[in-house]
């Protein structure tokens, strides 16, 4: 996707094309938009383009917020518990939510031990960053191509703070590799990331028909090990599974097992409130567990959640400060 075209269409041309494409897309999507989800028999509805706020959109809904070309987060959505992603041991820029750090660390160590280490290409992306990212791809590849390879502002899973684009350490951006999924790290992730709670959102077999985006072997979203295991066993794309479990209606997909959250025990807090992070405790606990004989989510590797005993020093969330201006296409990071 990050194919750099020889020609650079002028801005006016791009904007005109943009309007055309949107009109076309809206027309195509109109049919399925009104179709009841039940009629889809468990499959996600066809890809349509809209700007509907996703149903579960509190930061505590991170595991069930459905984001695709139709559903989005608000501009103001920004997790409050972001930490540097490289605290996992994987090098690279960006932030992820603290709730994903222990499992990311475990995944990185296992990948490295298997001879398939990865690095971080990009991580949390604010709404404002998405504006410039998407505009950059429009200028680079044209609107129709940008739609398939990048998310419109608010629609990116990266805004959740639980999503990473991974790469080969020292290598180019993964989208500049012919098929990053065939690299050691890419192939390892495809087989194993679910064991650590991460799901490849846009797998080859499902993209773009079921995921609405091009195949992206580098883009992983954290669901926690319990839910990631269910998604993996379902053989569905994450988007399909979320629809199936009521992410746009009534949620029936269960809640994530909060095991990986590192306990802040070393902090000598006198008024010991045990709950580490109440704001992010999944709201609905037992009632909505699926009837499925939930398979043993514990992976074979590295059960030690030995991460991050240090106090949350740098948790300050980099909330998008400025209202997203129609940004200049100068971002350094692409992709949904
Ligand atoms: Zn991505």
C-alpha cells in the first residue's frame, strides 16, 4: 500500500475525486446499511461508509468498540493510561494503554525467543493525527486507494490505544515490504499473537471483504487473552466476531480477563485501595459470558506477568490538543 506513485495528483483533482468516491461509496453502502444484523447470520454487514459513533465507546469498552468504515470514535476519545510502548522491550515509538503492556511484553519476549523479534512502527494515534495521516495517503495514492489502506479520522483502531503496527527490527515500514506476513516476525505473529491477547485485525484471508481494509499482517489489536482466544477459535475476523457478539447492539461477547494488569504493589500507598485501575475495569462481568466452552486461553509461553513494577510515571496521555484542522499531509505514519 504505501506504494509511492510516480504521479502526484494536484490537490483540486484529489478533492474532486474525493467527492466522487464518497458519493459512490455512499451509494454502494446504502443497501446494506438498513439491513437488520440478524439477517446477516453472524457475518458482519457489507462494508459501507458512514460516520456513526460506535455503540460501545467508553475507554473501558476497549475490547468491544467496533471500528470499521462505518463506526467511529469521537474526536475526544483518548485513553488516560497511555504508557510508552517500548517499555515492553520492543523498540520503537508511540504509546499503548497500560492494560496491554504486560501481554505485549510477554509477546515480545516469546517472539524474540523464537527468533522472530519485532519492533514497533506506530502505536496510539489521536484523532488529530488520523486527520493528517489519512490526508497524506489521499495525496499519495488517491482517495479510493487511501480508503482501503487507511482509516478516516475517528475510524482508526489506533485511537483505542490498544493497537500496534509492528515491523522487523531495523527494517523499513512493514507496508514497504512485499509481504511482511511472510517475514519471521510476521509469520510468528499470525500464528501466535492471539496467545498473548493480540489479534491481527486485517488478515489475508478476510481482507478486504470482511475487514473493509487491505491485508495488514502488521496491525494487531489487543483484546486480552480470553477474548482473543475466542476470536481466534471462531476463525472469524475480529470485525466479524464483534458484530456477531453484539458490538453494535447488545453485547454478548463476555469481558476480558484482567489478569495481565500488573499490580501496583510496590507503591507504598498508605490508603491501600486494592483496585489498580477502576476506571478500566470491564463493566459487565459475569452475566454476558458466552455459552461456548471457553477454551483454555493460557498460552504455552511465558506466563509470568513480570512487567512494569515501576510507577506510572509517564502516563500523561497525549490527548489531541487542537481540534483537528484539515491538516496538512505531513504525518510520518500511515495505515488504519
Ligand atoms: Zn495499523
